[in-house]
C-alpha cells in the first residue's frame, strides 16, 4: 500500500491535481457523472469503479501521445506503449472521422478506461471530464458521450489596464482549460498601456507600456514571451486572439509616437479610467503604415485565424471616419492572411464576410447587429450585463465595476446564447465569451475572485446542450467544484446562491 501513500502525497502536493475526497467523509458520494461541469451531452453511471494502482498504465494510439502525457502528469500514471499483463489501462485513441473537433467518448469500467475522440482536442476535453470524475485513486464507472454546442467558448483578459505576467496568464489558461474554454482573447492595448513589443515601433511597448491604471507598474510581453503564451495555450487546445483596440482606446500609442496624432503632438501617458477620448488620425497615411506594421507582426505571432481590432467606444472619431477606418483596417488584416474579430460596432461599417462581431451591449435588442447576423456576420456573445466578469456580484463586492449590472451567478447562467439576440439566427452565433476588464483587478487572486464561479457558468452556456440548462442542477454541479478549486489554490466568491 506504500504506493498509495506516495500517490496521495503527490496528488495533494501537485499544482494540477485531481480532487481528493475528504478523508472519512460519511455521506454517500453524489453521482460524479451528474457533477460534470460543463454538463455533457449524455452521462450514465454504472456500478463499480476503476482503481488507479501500481500496475495502471496509460496507452496512447497514434495522435494521442501528447494528451496521454498530460494525463500522465495529472494522475501520476506512466504512459506505456502497450498495457502490461495484469495491469489495468487508461486507453486514449484518436479514432472515428465522423466525430467533430472536440467531441469525445469516455467509458470507465473496473478494468479499463477508454477515451476516444476524432481529434486530440476532443481527447483533451475528455481528460478534463476524467479529472472531474477521479476521486483520489478511484474513477467511478460509467459512460460519457459529449460534444460542444458552440465552437467558440472564450475568455478575455485585459492586460492593458493592468499588466499580468506570462506566469499569471498561463495560470488563467490552466483554469480556462478545466472548463473546456478554447479561446483566450488578450486585450493587448488600450489608453493606459501597450503590452506587446512591436519591433518596427518599439516605443509602443517601452514607453506606451510603462504604466497602468492608477500609475501602477506597467509592463509588456517581448515577442518571445508572447509566443510562449500562445504555445502554452495551444498545448491546452486554447487559441489566443490578440486585440489591438482601435481607432479609439489608443492613448498609449499616441503618447509613444507624435506622428500618429493629427496635430503631430504626443499626449501624456494616461493612468485614469475614462473611455472614448482618444482616436487614431484617420486621414493620415502614416496611420495605415503603422497598422500594417503592427498587424503584420501580430499576424506572424498568431497561429489562430483571428485578430481582434477592437472598434468599440470610438467616441472621439466621427462616424464617417469610423467607417472609412474600420473598412480599411479589415483589408489590412485580410492582406496579412487573418480574419477580423471586432466589438459589435463594426457592423456600422461594412463587415467582411469573414468578420466576427463580438456583442457587448446590455440589451438583447439591437436591430443593426441582428441584421448583420442575418446577413452572414458571425456573432460572439458577451452581453456586458450577463457575461462581463468585471461586474460586481452585488453592492458590496470589493472589486469590479457596476455600470452594466450587478451579476450574481444565477444572472451569469440565466440566458441562452443561441436565442439571446432578437432577430439574429442561431446559426450566426459562434459562441460566448466572458471578458474580464482590469481597471480594478491587480492580482491573480483578483482575477480568480471575479471569474469563479461565473466563468464556469459561461463555459457551460457555451459547451452544454440547451436541453441540459437547469439552474437547480447547475448550482449543485458548481458546488461540487469547490473542493477542486481549493486543491488548486483558486480564489473564489462564495456566492450565497450556491450550496457550497
Ligand atoms: C467594451 O466593453 N467597451 C467592449
């Protein structure tokens, strides 16, 4: 039994551990299959359990080795080329061309766990489910068949208002992956800071990135650091979408290069929290040379298909200039082989057929966005009064803002992205995203307090079939996650709505 003690110690000490049961807990265990979050398409428990022991191995078919190594690191079970006699096996296989990108099937029996998917991304999603099912060395028997409702399940982190280190961003990526979120949108530039080195315009980062809200320390990612974030995310099947907000939210750029200003005079750096006061100079050619350089370098750093060009709150740009600008910049993004994502105001210009509009308003009625969606523009839903993680939970939440709403967990969970926007066809909905703006957010503990438990709620809206939507069941599923968060050191808000 010595290995059991060692295993228990490893599991308890590891940064990425499975949940460990309270020793001696007397109450009968809840059905772990009912607690999977986000809720799967179908899950059915069976009698018995698979027990991880000294002779347990993980086997990996072609294309499954990488995910098998990740599971190995979590469970402390070795990967073997074939199952040894007398041992039990967790078998990972990429199989079945008919399965979508992230769908998977998981079968747990006393002697064998089988996880199959059409692609490695599906295996990775299945491993997240397996982690939730595992309880110490025991995995209860049962079956899961699962696939995402929406292809896009995102989170946004604003690293401009406050800067977050590579390690902090990676920590958040790990947390996103637990809930099958597959997109990290990084808001890389705003009035208060420019956070990515652009080699052809280096002062953006070295000067424009030198401060943050309230005069807090600034910072920026070197291109090598940024590539490390992208690679870290990719290893967890998370695609990074970089955003440079424009034509507004650009004071850090205007402060860094005088020639970007219409009057040729650079403004001072800005550390307040107002919005809508800065604009790129739409009628100067240097603006587009600048953007061609920036977008070119970003495109080279971005394996994913999308670059986000902002486009929100351009209150210091005339509408005519806005249309001219957004249309021209969409062309620049396309010329660099990428597609445009932008805040939904882009629909007031002429969205390219491939442009995705990210909806952030606080009402479900927006005829212009609905018409664009009906006309083929893809939509990602981030209604600020439902999906913004920087909104306070209630009046006494110490962090965050309240301009869009106070958002308790039931509010974050209580809407359907597929039918939310009146007049927009469900087929236009690419998915959901939970943005976290960081005017008041400074630390990883702050990030986590705002994201947990609302991020898993948004993740479930994005992943789970509409037929599983059920607040009464969700609040129990959510409560069952708390021991995992404690084991992982995740700070969270103990909402009184949840029976922790
Ligand atoms: C936004 O909240 N201005 C996108």
